[in-house]
C-alpha cells in the first residue's frame, strides 16, 4: 500500500538561486536533468556468469519538481492543483509552464554512494528545524527510460537498514507496471528522465496521468508488487494485481506478526532490525521457467552472512491458494497469474519513505499487524522524537534464482560488499537552481546548492 502523492509545492518567486545569466528551460525537454540524477550501482546476476555491476541513475518523482511560468510564477495553486488558467489543456500548459529538471536531491532527503541509497523522512533547515521530505524515486535505465525489471522466474535481493524507523514510518521498495517512457509525448518530451508516469494499485488521482494533464480527474491503476513495506517494528510484502480499471487494493500480503509470529521480526527479533539484513524475494513459476505461470512468491532473509530460519515451518511464501483464501478479491483480478504476467513484461523499481497523518500506518504495524499502539505512528510524534529517521538500501541485485546470494559466505554473491554504516545526521537543506531562498515570511533554505548564489528579485 504505497504512499498517496503529496501535492506539488507552490513556490512564490521572491528570491531565487541563479547563475549570473539564468537559462529558462522549456517544460519538458530538460536534458540538463541528466546531470542532477544521483548515481546508484546495481547488480545483474546469472547462474553462469555471477553478478555484474551496472551504474544506473535515480530520478525523483515528477511532482517533486517545480512547475512555473517564464516569469517564475507557480503553475500550481495553494491547494496543489494545476492553475486552470495557465493549463486549460495539455498543449497550452506546455506552452505556458516550465518544469525544473535540477531538483535538489539533498533537499529531498536523498543521497547515494556506490551501491548505497539513503533516504530521510525529514531534512533540517538552517534554523535546525526538521522539514518533511518524504522522497519517492525510480530507477532509470541507460537509455533515458525506466529500467524495466523482468523478474518472472527470477529473484530480487537487497540489503536494508531500518534501525532508525519507528512505528508509523514506512520504508518501501516495490515494483509498479509504469510505462517505460514515463508517458513521454509531444508535450512531455522529458518523460521518465523527469520522473513522470507514476501509477500503482491504489489508482491514485493526480494532476498528471501518465505524463499528461489529468483533466477528467480519473485515477491511474497499474499492477504493483510490494517487495518490502517496513519499519523497525513490523513489515509485509504484498502482490496487488489489477484489471484495466481497478485493482486488488488490499492485496494478499504476508506479515509474520499477523500470522502469530510476534517475535520473528523486530528489534532483537529472529530478524533483528537493529542491524542491517538482506531480503531475498523469489518469483517461482509452475514449470521453473521465465515464461511459466507465477504460483509462489517466496521470501527468505539473511543476516550475519547466514540464512535466517523462516517464521513459518512451511516457509514464508505467498501462493495462489493463500491469495485466493485471503478474501481480498485477488482472484477477480487474476491473482498471482496476473502478477506474474506483469513481472514478465517488466516493472519499475521504486523506493519511498513516508508516514501517514490520517491512519498513522496502523494497517502495517498496530493491532493484529504489529506491536505498535494506534497512536505511536502520529507524524507529529515522529518529527518530535525521531527527526533523523531514515532508511538505507544497498547491494540491489536481480537475476536467476540462486544467483544473487550465497549463504554462509557474506550477504550476497562474490561481488557483495559489507553492509554500509548508517549515518546519524539528516542532510542540511539547500535550495535548488531557481528555487526560493529568501523573502518576507520565508522560512525555507537560504543557502543555495553549490554553484549558485541567492539573488533578490522582489520582496
């Protein structure tokens, strides 16, 4: 159950970070966006050839970029909707509005180093106050489109450090069947390079639908496979198959705590979340090939270089039978068969960290789902007590079943490096190119990103 999207921030152009002669960028052919994408090393593995490192890039979602006119006025309203005067239709909107490709990833709580990605829920402004970041990122391929992971009959492995995530936080790594190009079109020639085209099984209604102005307010549904939704207290993994117009929104997920294994996962548990651990997810078909029918999603964990015993003696698996028995309506959408077809076509790898001001993430970690109380997940408590909460993903590998890890010899295959050390301080916010950095009543970042200076435009 991924996060609902926050609205595009409305930014008044009072003072902005600029070069001496600022270059205005058209909405969407912003090729300069490439140089702002943080790099991330991932590994593609085969049984015969082992794991090969590939440098890829991450892009933050389209809604985290600033949309503005040539006069630096926001193209969104105070409520986060698109200005109907500037954007009565897609063509006019593309003519009137620009999108900034140079999104400041540090401001949005994101940093990378080698094969390690760190994502903060909050960043710290110059006054030492935490500000909500809640980033969501997608993995880009080497062709300017999204990397499409084809995992039917294969496995996905990564290491994660959730030790600082309290009740109410959700660090999510999941797959969505987004359009490879991000809905690139004549009015949105940036597409995936600017993070457009998001969809998921909650059928979100957003300002933009697959890269196009959403004039009819319709939702955008697509198959979703939640590999991990977790904090240090509870976790789950869940397939969400879809039809063309609707999805199994609840999904037939597996949460060990909800199955009665209350000491299996958590701080000091069998899977000890006070330390990094490795997550292995296998998508097993009826005939053992990459073209068969998905029948089982199998989950294993490693910690300290060794496989951890499963919570369930029969294994931590989601099967066709367990999905049909879950009562979520999965069978109406084709269940694991539909999920497997999407995995075979290819899905986009997505990373997010978020919390929930309405439901406090109780569906994940409270009541029968985890040890948290119904109020611990209140974001007001999290920002007060855990302003440095963050997640670290590393050593992301996919390929043939059995090729991405080795039990008893480190936490992966021969190219695996030790899990990264978790940092303990949130990044200091700086303002991006053309972003606001001063003005009456302004309380955001006043320091510019490297290479820019703050220039007064008006009060």
